[in-house]
C-alpha cells in the first residue's frame, strides 16, 4: 500500500513514520522546504521517544520519504492523510485555511480514487468542507474522479506518541463508505493485533469523539484540582482521596492527579473549541466552562502559596524551578503552567533559575534571558530562597535532600505535582508545600 501524509508536524510525522513501520510506503509532505530538507538529512524537528529509531530504519528501507510535492505524493496512493495545523485564529476558533488548502491541492491533482482522511483536530463539520473543496476543484477541471472523505482523530499523548500509535486503545474512523472502510481496515489492522477495536461511525460522531475525549480528560483533572483545593481547606489529604476514589473501577485511577493545571497543545485548545461549537449552536456547555475556569485558577495556586509564605515580599528573592515543559518527556512549553508562575514571580520582582532535562532550548526561545538556566537541577538551587517543582520528570523524584539542604538558602519546597512524601520532608526539616495536602 502507499499513502501520503500531509503536514510533518507532531501528528503527521509520528503517523507517517509509524505507518511505514508496517511496510506501507509513506510520503510525508510539507510546504516548508527547510523542514523537508532537514528530514531528508536526518534532522527531526520534534523530540518524541522512539521516533528517531523507526524514522531511521524506515528511511533506510526506502519506505519513508519526505517531499514538498503533494501532487506527486498522491499519484499512486491509496489514501492521503491531512495532518496540518489548525492554529486558533483571532477569535479563538480553529483556522481551517491549511486543512482546506490541502484539500484543494488534492482536488487539483488527483487522478484516481482516493480516501482523503482528516487527522488534524478539526471542528465538527470540517470533513464535509474538505469534501466540498475537493469536489469544487474537480469540477473546475471538468473531472469526475471518485473519492471518499473520512475523519480519523488521533489520541496520541506527547512523550508516548509512538507507543500510543503502535498500540492504540482504539481507532476511530468516521466514514459511511464501505470502500473507504476497507482501505482504513487494511492500514490499521497491523496496529490492532492486541484485539483493540476499530470503530466505524458517521463523520460527525467521529469528529465529536475527539473533542469529547479530551474534554472528559480535562474534566477529570479540573475536578481533582478543585477537590484538592477543598482538601486543603478542610484538612484532608488529596493523595488519600485520590487513591480512595480511584480504586472504584467506575472512576478509575488514571488522570486524577492534582497539580498546577493542565497545559499543552490539546486540552486548553480543544476544551475552548467545544465550548465555542456549543455556543454557536446556542447551547452552553456549563461543565466545560467550569473546567476551564478551574484550570485557569489552578495555574495560580503555586504562586499564591509562595507569595503567602513570603508575606507578599518577593522582591529580590531568587527561586529555583525544576521543570519547565507542560509535562515530562516532552520539550513542549505550550500553555505550560511554568510560564504563568514565572510571569507572576518576575512581576513581583523575584528572579528564577530553571532547569528542565529537555525543554531548556524551547524555554529559552520563549523567555530569552528573563530567567537564568542552570546546567543541572542542583546548580539551579545555589542560593535560591526556595525550590519550586513544576514538572514531575522522573529524575526529580529522588533527589539527594542533603545536597538540597546545603545549596538552598532556605529549606523550603513548593511541590506542584505532589511527588514527595510530606512526612519524610518534615523529618528532614524541610518546609513542604504541596497541592491539596493537609498542613499546607
Ligand atoms: C492529550 C491527550 O491525552 C491525547 O489523547 C490527545 O490526543 C492530545 O491531548 P497531551 O496533551 O500530550 O495529550 O498530554 P497529557 O499526557 O494527556 O496531559 C495533559 C495535561 O494534563 C498535562 O499538563 C498534565 O500534566 C496534566 N495532567 C494529566 C494532570 O494534571 N493530571 C493528571 O492526572 C493527568
């Protein structure tokens, strides 16, 4: 089989590379010549565990190629996946100009039956717009080439995208065409040897599934963050409550870890987009509106604790920050809670020395010299007035507290991810502030 994947961003690159892994010939397409040149020279634009290995292997095998020529890439393809960006436009809704631009390009050059699959996260109704754009272009050419559109949302997590793609929980395909279903089944079968399902449904339900999944996950996080804040007020420990509720299989123990609020490129954007879709149809998604405002508030929680501890006098103080990325195993800083905390600290006249195992370059690109960057986690602590842990990288989990004690000016830790044991830290003489744990 042969496919074309348009867009070599995070989704397109991971999808294209993983498809090649099953023996399919994949052409990854992008309009950015520099990106394509880099990919042809072994330079991958994103950090994702496992990606480099399978990228190298499949390029060597000749199954994975990179090009700017979309028309050429679909010549003898069975299917073309649209995986280009949908950045928010001025009013916050997804800008579809890239998705529809690709659809038009396809319509301009296709010469045989194709399944055109939308993989980018797009508002409900977009696949129909893709269909229309292709039809219009074919009409302009006076051609009547058959094609089908399908919606195939991705559920990849940054940091484990390759593993998620190779072993998905489910594949969702929105299309009512039997021919398109057959092509999708063939392509995805190698990934479903674990018995997990491929779910065929109508296009609108498929588009909706993506938003509903991310919104449900965001809801779990805001819920536990809200409960955590109440735990503090009433003197409960949210870590006990989390375990207590998580052992009920109906609730489940995943995605109920309190913290400094969710970030990243998906949850904030998708929650907002679904609220907007509902508003446009004169329906108000009350729960999601609360999910969003709780998350907004949660990003302030750590700073509020810190400000209170130092009696509102942060001027001239220096803080060590461990972790900058919005979550571990990624260099992604989009909507990262660290950015909010840093901004508040700088506005209050404090300075920040940060360390992140992977995201320093990205942070530097965004923050420049507004903060300092340490070469390792211990260097960040030198003469700092407290440690603020924002991202729960595994290497921060068991630090040498004796060294911490020596390097820090004060034995104070603000833990935005509840990764330390309050009793142990108390015994070691640290002042420990966490999220939703009693004695805070
Ligand atoms: C998410 C979805 O998981 C994925 O299915 C979708 O395709 C894209 O969006 P991702 O953005 O990579 O993936 O991040 P994820 O691992 O889901 O975490 C999102 C945010 O929630 C992070 O900021 C994380 O720290 C936070 N989180 C997660 C919590 O605060 N508590 C939890 O219990 C879980």
